[in-house]
């Protein structure tokens, strides 16, 4: 039993060390992409545009739920006019970055893992190496940078549609005063403390989810079963990593 535990600890340490070296290798290769911006813009379109519908629709329905739940919670204390502030703070501080990252992992992350895994299974990455083309610079780094850029944009869209959803439910459906809804939101939401912290969270989540997706695809076994397992690991690891990082960032920002 001691031998097995030691072997597991050693293997985990080796995997973490290899993943760390891969992460810095991607960062080093991404630094030279300013000479070929088309590689990044194409991937931003692939990652961000194709995730736009699910992000916007999910944000709208989350806003609907926040409008209902927030109203009936604030109604107990006679503070229904603060519904706009509640919806905005819930989205910008917490729900926007976290839910967007989880949806991003399920939609774009799995797509990236499957794409890289199939390229490896089809020996396309090996063919690039034979032609003296660095697959880390040509394939991995543009997708990584595109994911980091797309995550804050998708989070902003999620927040905007969520606020619209809360407005439709709270003002148009329930009857909260429209002036109070917007004025308290504008007065209570701080650009740096609330929106800025949400942007920082979305950037960190973008780094984490995109790296996990690309790393799992790059290290997947070149078989259909290997690609399927890598895709599953992407969702599981990304989701747990997002929730863990969210706790650490929240403890640091709002201590």
C-alpha cells in the first residue's frame, strides 16, 4: 500500500511538472503571435462566436431567475427597489464569470480537446514536426490566446443579457419601479471593485479552462477512446478548477 501511495504521489508530481512546463511553453510561443494575428482572430471567431448563443440564452434565463428570487427575498424587508442592484452584483461579481466559464468548458473546451486530439490521432501534428513547423506555435498557442481573449467578452455578454432578464421580470412582469431599478444599480455597482473583479476572474478562468482543454487534447491517446476520455477529463477538471479558483479569488478580493 505504501508503494502504491508513493507511486501515485510521484506520478502526480511528474504530471504537474509536465503541465507547468507545457503552460510556460505555450506562453512563450504565444508571445510571437503578433506577427500573424489572423491565426488568433480565426480562433476567436471559432471559439467565441459559436459559443455566443448558449452564453446569451443562459444569461437571459439566469437573469429571469435572479429577478424572481431576488424580488421575493427583498420583499420580506421592503427593499424591492434594490432588485437591480442585487441582480447586477450577483452577475458581475460571481455568477457571470463562473457560469460563463462552466459553459465555455462544456462548449468550447470540449471542442478544442476533440479537435487537437483528432489532429494527433490523424498524425497531423507529427506531419507538422516533419515539415519543421512547431505545432505548439502554429496550433496550440493561437487557440490558447483566443480562449483567453474570448472569455471576458463572453462574460460581459452574459452579464448584459442577465441584467436585461432581471429587468424584464422585475420591472415589466412584477412591477418594480423602473427608475429605482436602474438608479440603485448605477449607484451601487463600483467599476473597479465589482466589474473589475469580475473581469479578473474571467481572465483567470480563461487561462485555466483553455489550457486544460488544449493540454488534454495534446496529450490524448491517438485513439477514439483516448479522445473521448480526454474530452471527459476536460469538462471534469475544468469545472473543478473553475470552482476552486473562484473560491481563492473571492477570498482574496473580498477579504
